[in-house]
C-alpha cells in the first residue's frame, strides 16, 4: 500500500518536472524577441540600447539552464512573471480564476456522475428494451453535440425562452446552473456508456450467477454485486473526463462570461501573451497529474484486487 | 470487381444511417461550389435576418447572406481542413508507429512515452498552446490540430506494425535475405496504412468538431469564409431575435459528427471474429470505452 503510494508519487513528480520543461521550452522557442515586446509595452520605442537593457533586466542573457531554474523557482512560489499585454503580474487574479474554474469542474463532475449513473442503470435494468435504447440514443447525441452548440441551446432554452436562469455571470448558484449543465453533457454521455457496458459485463460473470442461484432479485444484484465491481472502472473514466473538462471550460467560460483559468488561457492565446499561456498551461498540466494521482488512489481504495496485489 | 466484393460485404455491416450522413457530407463538401444556389458572401442588408422564403430556403443571416448556400460551402471548408489535418496527423503517426513497431527496444519505449503524454493532454489545449505560440492562421490551425491528433494514429499503427512484424511471412523474408528497406516499405508500411485509414475515418468526426471549435473561438477559419462553428459564433449576438442562424449550423455539425461517431463504433465492433456472442461483444465494448483512459496508467 505505502509502496504503491510512494511509487505513484515519484511517478507524478517526474511528470510534473516534464510538464514544467515543456511549458518553459514552449515560451523560449517562441518566435520574436521578448525584450522588444516588453520594451514596446513600456511605451518606449524599441531603441536597441533600451532593448538590451530590458534583456539584461529580465535575465535573457543568462544561460538557458539558469533561466529555467529561475523561472521554476518563481513559478513554484506562485510568481508567473509579467503579462506582455497588460504589464501586470500574471498571477494577480489567478487564485480567484482558479476558484471559478474549480466551481465549474466540481459542479459539472457531480452532475455528470449522477446523470450517467441514472442513464446507465436505466439501460442495464431493461437491457435492449426501450429505456436502454433511449439512454443509448441520448448518449450518442450528447457525445456528438459540440459543446458550444450545447451552450447556445441552453442559453436559448433556459434563459431566452423560459427565463429560468441568467445567461451569463458568476453570481450565486442560480448563475452556475447553465454552465454546469453545458459542461456536464459530454462526460455524462460518455460515462453512461461506461456504466451501461460495465454493468452488462458484470452481469455475465460467475458471481452474479451465484447470486441469482441464491435467489437475489435483479435490483439487488445490480446494486450490491455489479455496482461495486464497476466502481474502479467508473472512477478511472471519470478522472479522464474531469481532465477533459478543463478543455471544455475554455469554450464554456467565455460563453457565460466567467473569468476562469480557461478564459484567461484563451485570452492569452488570442493576444499571444506567452507568459499567460505558459502559466495556464502549467496549471492545466499540474491539474491533470493531480487528478491522475487521486484517481489511482481512489481505484486502490475501491478495488480489493489491486489492493491485495500491492500489500 | 472481385477485389471490391469484400469491401461491399464490409460496408453492408455498417449502420446505413451513418453511411448516408457521411456520403452526404462528403458529396456536399466536394461539390459545394456547384451545389450552392447563391453566392455565400453576397450581402443584402435590406433582407437581413429574414425567414425562409422562395429565394432563401433557410432564410438569411444578419448581413442578408443566404444561409443554405453558406451551410453548403461550410461543408466544403470543413471537409478540406479535416482532410488536411488527418493526412498530416496520419503521416506523422504512421511513420512514428511503424518505426516504433519495427525497431522495438528503446526507440519503441521513447516514442510510446511521447504518445502517452500526447494522449493524456486534451487535444484542444495542445492545439491552443501551439496557436498561442505561433499565432493564429489557417495553416497554423491545421498544423496545431495535426500535432494534437497524431498520437492516436501513432498508437494504432504501432499496434498494427507489431502484429505484422510477428507474422511468419516477415520471418520468411528475413531468411530469404530481404533488406530492412524492403521489409519496411514493401510489407510493413502498406499493411499498416490500410488498417490505420479505417480508424482515421472514424476519427474524422472529432476532427471536424475540433475545427469548428477553434473557428468558434475565433482562432480557426476566419470570416468571411463560411464554417459551421464560425457561422454559429457570428449569429450568437442575435440569438434572441434570430435563433435559426445559431441552430442550423449547430445541427449540421452535430449530424456530421453523429454519422462519424456511429461509424467509428461500428468499425470497432466489426473487428471481432465471428461467431459473435453477446459476451464477447460486451468485452469488446469495454475495451472501446476504455480507449480514452488507457493512458492514465502509463
């Protein structure tokens, strides 16, 4: 158990190191002279002398390895440098933005879990009957509809036509509903298939036959025998989907005027503000690595077979 | 003709609705310039945001451009960019995959680690990071998406290449003294390309989605070139007064993606040997559902 955890932790640290190298090289290899950009930003015309001064100031003349160490040291303490566009610290409102994105992902993950379990169980309860076909059809449509189209439909349906929820803003739970639903559609569709297929697979296994011969009903078997068995698979798939939600957030946050990390990343990409792109990318990659670690531990907790293997 | 019969037999097993949608999409995309009833960029501000009429079957957008023509031309835009993305991505993926499958050893390990990392980061984030560094533009978009897409075909072609390399005829060739070049270009590469092409078709749906998403974000295909995602974002400010212009391109895109996704699932299921029991089908399905998460235990 402890061996497993320490092994995963080491693995995650290596991945974190690689992620930081990728983020660093991305910006270093960007075309154009950073010093000129900053010199122009400060209002001065980019005179060669001033550019050289700026280059000296931000450490462009140091060897690459030194620059990497400096940058990493700053990044670890939450200092991501200065935005090329605004001239302000990149990290100024990052905590606030991370909270917004966190709210989005947490709520959507919860909704996706509940919806997918509902749809998956409906299908498994009446396999190849009408509820199964409906849930399968919903999953296909949900997995194929572009997120931005889902968002537009949500706004049109719930905000313009019925005026139930506000169409933009981040003020209170009422305004969170539409973005949550929009982000949750795709993962719910994918996960419902995982649940449905996993349950069907579990229902063909010998222990279910044993349970049947003992006289257990279908409901009891589904919930008591099959559900614990698909939990590890489900958690694994959920982890992947939560990772993907960061990408969905990039689309959904601007649509609902949420000032999250995804929105920040997109703005950075639009204005080629490398420092913002770099900071957000590092946050995303760190998030994936942490999610993967948590998923591995959760699978360890829920799957006695793996637990035995490592103890 | 005899060579085509197995192909038809295979096609018959695919869901007909998906095939129809895909054929329609490809036909529309290929012949769009001749099919569009009107000039897609001809503006007529007096007839802006009009409903369906004899002149404009699906109405007009806020600039008075004919929506039907724009939807049809958008299929062309989408088809061309998806084609370029997949061709570039598959070229990189097949090269990397066959090299890994041919050499094995540390080359294989290294390339597959790269593929694992590439697969574990959402493709949208990879593509946006590339665009953020290089700057927006049509070819940047295509290259960025290809960079985000190649790991998938890389992994598949590596698996195919490994299975081809373990077949007896490769060993026989070695014994006969065939050069590595002959084995690679004469036997390994052609075999892999065929297998990967099938998967690429199934992947076209997600690629079309990615092109539309980037265009929606304003970083892909630029106006006035019609593209579904870009048409949608263009009409979004008028959602309240003219929802049709938002819903039509969205529906067109969704239909295309559903077609490709259904085909993809059919391809994945079709590869099981007969007779096909329900249990085997279930196992195969779990495998398919697990494709996305494979990388998490890398």
